[in-house]
């Protein structure tokens, strides 16, 4: 119905335009006759009735006849419009001929010539070749009949008009025929375009429906975001289940249930995307990457940009967010990771049974005394838990290292209530861990016995004749069971170095060399345990990746060498790597940033003084803090244990040559 109204309105407007143009043509004919009278120096008698009123009546009659379809009562339905136009066109032509013929004989032929041209122009595109010839012949006969009827002279201008009638019928006929064919072609093209547009629209609709059906079958949610982060209409049905709401017309932050600081981050992210200063590829990872609904489903979020071409430039118009339920994959990955950790723990525990049993004993001792240590020295408590965490990390027990990390946070913030809560959780987790791994721990204890790490009572009884007194028995126990070569205690770090190196695409060899130094290793346990921080730092910060080492013309494999030297009542341990060395200027920046020392003192510090600041409590050059490192406690813990034993520790480093730690310790036992 709307299209019909629009079409009718358009026709009415066109009819009105034709009528106005027709009346304009009459004014032009009147003006032409007046100009002819001036040119031929003859009189011109203007009559409003003759020149304006009658033409107006004819045109108005034609307008009303078309508008109200007056001839519909006399003619078939399909012939009304064409007959009405022909009838009133003929009336205009007859009356125009009469007006022109009745002009002065000196120019009445020229007057009719102009009227005839106006008529043919007005009818151009309607008559065609045959129609123009017929109309031209008809007008000539009508003109000639009027001349005879009015007994007017057939002068030179009438002769020109006669020739014009003959040629114009052909010339204007060709023009009219060409116009008709052109209009016909245009109409055909319009019809073809309309049909193509309709077919294309239907095809697009079908394809859109097919695509939507296909997308729905993918079990993925698709949402389109605008610049303000509003989700547009057209989201897939599954998004309602994934986000537990209908996301259409809602803010992206509301759909993800983001907090205020997270909302600001997303807002900045969207703003930077539409600014276009940085590529979408670089900004993509900065958007929200996942969502967890109330059912515990893990929804992965991915983003694609929709570009718009404007003035030869591509600009982002909208962002597509693809939401995929990856709960099963995440759970599977979690189980695989747990299995991997379990396998690592079993392997490491059976390779280092003594160290693991010591770790459990130390854990229980610390849990029993942590409140006393808290009252005496919070920093000491922090160091002990930090070393404990690093040792559990060596065995790949992430579930425990994450809990100890919370304990460290509680200690650093001075929150005793949080500390007690987190320690209780640690106790429960450790108890559960021991229960779940009972067989592995029993196997580790059996290995300790098999390796001779415990006193063999049967051996003592069989050789009792050799012991003349208690002193000789004590000497036997001391040399065979109590005092052992301390070098052997560092073998535990081979596996850890290999594992961390592999995780960082590094190749590192660990060498343990030097003199045999027998001491009561039980007294050095805390120092040996704290030394884990030295090796972790060498692998993390010291030795470069294979590619970088090749660029520096270094051997593909990095080296860490532990060398022991016996000095009578003391012994020296040097731990050396061939890595990139310590960046003293970076340490200077961190000291200034943390305000550990006054600026004027820091600026005067030399290379050696700066690198030995790595033992300062809280100093770390690592940008991010993780469950295993970044708190700036590791080197401090090592130094503390060395000093408890009455020893000293220092470090030397050369850029791109490596770093060496010198540890001088007294002999005990």
C-alpha cells in the first residue's frame, strides 16, 4: 500500500509539472509573436482572453482530466490516460495554430514554425519517428486549411514553414525515436536493477540465515561492540547461556561483571582501539581474555576488528567478540598439569629422598615455631618461609608454593590474623599432601636406608670389638655417618637447574668440583637449602638463551661451576656462571627507586659496591612478582644463613663474562 501511495503521489506531481510547463510554453509563444511584430515593424494586439485565459482553460482542463480520469466513462481502462494526453495535446496544437495563423501575414509562418518546434520538443520521447511524421503532416494540413478558410496569403514565410514541416518530421522523428529507445532501455535497466536488488536481497537474507545457523552450530557466542562498548543487536543465541543474560544493548563491562578499576581499563582499551595510534594486533591481547560465570564455566574471549574504508583509509568500525566455552579444555589442561606436577614430584623426590624428608621435617619445625620467630624477628620468619617456598618449588609442588606465597604476603603486610589463617591452611594442605603421597614418602625413606644415610645397628653390633671405648665409637659414627662431604649435598640442584633451564629454552651444564670437605652437614642444612636462591638467580637472570649466547660468540651451552677449596679450619665455596653478569646501573636505579640509601651516596657507589647490594633486604631487579621469585628476599636469605654459620659472602661480576659468588665458611663437626 505504501508503494502505491508513493507512486500515485509521484504521478500527480508529474502531471502538475507538465501543466506548468505547458502554460509556460503558451507564454513563450505569446512573447515570440510580440518579438516578431517588433522585428517586422508591425502592430501586435495583446488580448488576455486570447493569449492567457483560453490556453489556461485548455491546460487546466487537461490537468483535471488526467487527475480525475474524466474519460474513464467513455473509454476502456487501459486507454484513458493515453487518450486524455492526445486529446488535450491536439487541442493545444489546434489553438496554437489558430493563434499563429491569425498573426500578421509577414511573420505568421515563422510564428507557427516556433510553435511547432515547441510542440515537437514538448512531445519528444512520446511520438517516435512515425508519430512525428504523422503529426507534422497533420499540422501542415491544418495550417493550410486555416489559411484557405481565413483567406490569407501564402507568402515566403509559409513556404519556409512547408519545407520545415517536410524535414522536421524526419529529423525530429529520429530524435523522438532515439529518446523513446533510450527511455525504454533505461526502464529495462531499472527493472533489471530492481530485480537484481530484490534477488540479491533475498540471496543475502538466505546466506545470512545460513551463516547464523552455522554460527549457532559452532557453540560460540558472537557479539558486536561499538566504540562505547555497547553490544549491538544480532548476538548469537548461545551468548545468553554463556553470560547468563541477554547481552544485546548492554555495556560489555556489565556483561562481564567487571569491577570499577577493570571497567576503566576496558574503557581505555576501547578508546585506544578507535584512536588508531596502535595496531589492533598489538592492542588485542590487552582486552578481557576470559569470563567465568556462576556455574564455573570458563569462557574464552577473542576479538576481531571490522574495518570501514573512508577516503582510501581503513578505520575500525566495530569489534567482534567471540566467546567460546572452554571449560572442558581448561579442566583437561588442569588435570594434565596436575599429572605433570605429580610426575615431577615423584621423579624429584625419588632422586633426592634425603632432601625431601629434610624439607618435610623443616616444614613441621617451622610450623611449630613460627609464632615465636614472629615475635622475635619478622624478617627472619619471612626468609625461612621464602626458602621453604623455593624448596617446594624445586619439587614442583605448586599447590603448596602458592599457599606459602600468601603467608609471605601476610608477613610483609604485618597482618597476624591473616598469617595465622594462611598457616592453618598450609598445615591442612601439607597434611593432605603427605596423605596423598604416602607411598612416595615411604619409598623415599626406604631409599635413605638403602643408601646408608641412617645408622646401621647391625653393623655396630658386629664390630663392637673394634670400639675400645666410647671415644672410638664416637669417632666411627662421626666419620661414617655424621660427617659427610658437603659437595654431595649440592648434587640436589642438578635436576632443578636442568628443569628451569629447559622451561626457559636455555642449555646449562652444572659442574661440582674441588676438595673433599667432611663436615656435619646437619649444621649446614639451612645454608644448603637457602643456596637454592643462588642457582635460581643464575638460571633466571644470569645465563642467556641459546640464541643470545650465539650472537655474543659464546658457547651454546651455559655453565655453572661449584668449586670447593679446603683451608684447614675454613673452606671456600665459589659458585660461578658464564652469563651476562650483573647490571650495576640497573641496581643503582632500583636502590634510588626504593630509596634504600640517600641519592648522594648511591651516585658515588662503584661497580663492586653496587653489585654487592643484591644482598640488601627487599632488593630485586625483577619487574614482576610471582609465586617463586621477585620479592627481593633470596640473596638476603643466603647471606643471613652464611652469617649464622660465622661465614662471609661476596660477589664479583663482569658484563658478558659472568658472575661469581665467594662463600667462606668455618668447619663445624
